[in-house]
């Protein structure tokens, strides 16, 4: 009988202990409210609450990695894109994160989506693809400023993927191919120009040295007649002999 009499008191005592004694990890803080009024921040470690009088909200201070879903965005030059990003942020002031906004995680996610659409829409397609670092820095600055009243610090924003329409992908592929062909033709033309300079220099040297043109003539004949399967025979004639014949005509 005595056990059944004492048992309800034991259960009440256990419930009160669970509601009174709290243990917070190193990365957690407790925002304490006493009769609805904010009284302070406690933790980490063991904290004791006054049952029925004090209430706590547990806040995680670790960096949060939040994915921003793909957003349909129209760029400055009227190209429809799908862009998603990732936001890195942490709670710096737990009291603001609880008091100033109803749900700081949801609010940060929503403002990240609207900011992403707003910032990307200010750039043209070529700038979006080539100035990724500039866009990331601008997004980080705007989000950090807007979430500062909530006690949140945005440390980084990264644009993850930019999906283009199929027609735009094909057009960009053709443009890249045309650019490669253009560079190849320019390089080829530069090579021919340099070769013409060298040929001109060689012609000048050969014109000044009569024996040099003869040696070049003989070397060319050797190259033509050498090799497997060739039966062509050349009879070289002196250059002066050919010149005298041409003068007689």
C-alpha cells in the first residue's frame, strides 16, 4: 500500500527533474524566457530551469549548409535560366534568432531564393557564365545585410548550377566552334606570313651567292631521286650552260 501511495510522487519528481535539468552541447545555447520575458542565454553544459516558470529554446551555433532550389530566372538579355545555389550561414546571436524572426531557417531560405532571382536577373547570360565569383560575392553581401537583424552571419554563397535551354546550348556550341575555327585560321595565316619572311631571306642569300644556288639545286635533285621504288635518273646541267642557251634565243 505504501508503495502505491509513494509511486505518484516519484513519477512527479522524475518529470520535474527532466523539465528542470538540461544538458547542452558545446555548439548549443539556450535562450531562456521567464514568464514570457527574455532573461538571458545559458550554456553549454548543465543548466537548471525553474519548473513552470522558465522555458528554453535550444539554438545550434554550427554552420548550416542550405540548398537553394532551382529558380526560373530571366537574365538581363531575356534568356530563361534555371539556377540553384548553396548558402553557408550560422547563428551569431541566439536571442535575435529566436525573438526577431519566427523561424530563422525558413526565413533565410525564402530570402535566399528571392535574392538569387533578383541578382541573377541583373546580369546578361555571358556575364552570368563568366563572372561567377562576382555574383557569389554580391549574393553573400546582400543576404548578410538582410539577415543581420536576425542574428545570422552569412559566410558564403555559391551558385551551383546554371541550366540553359536546349536551343541556347546548341547556339553556344556553334558559337564556340566558329570561334575555334577563327583562331585556327588566324594561326595558319600567321604561320604562312612567317614562312614568307624566311623564304624572302633565303632568296636574298641565294641571289648573293652563285654557288649556293647550285648546291641547293643538287640537293633537290638528290631528294627527288632517292627513296625506294624510284627509277628516275637526272642529268644535272651547269647553270651557265642553261643561261647561255637562253641568251642565244
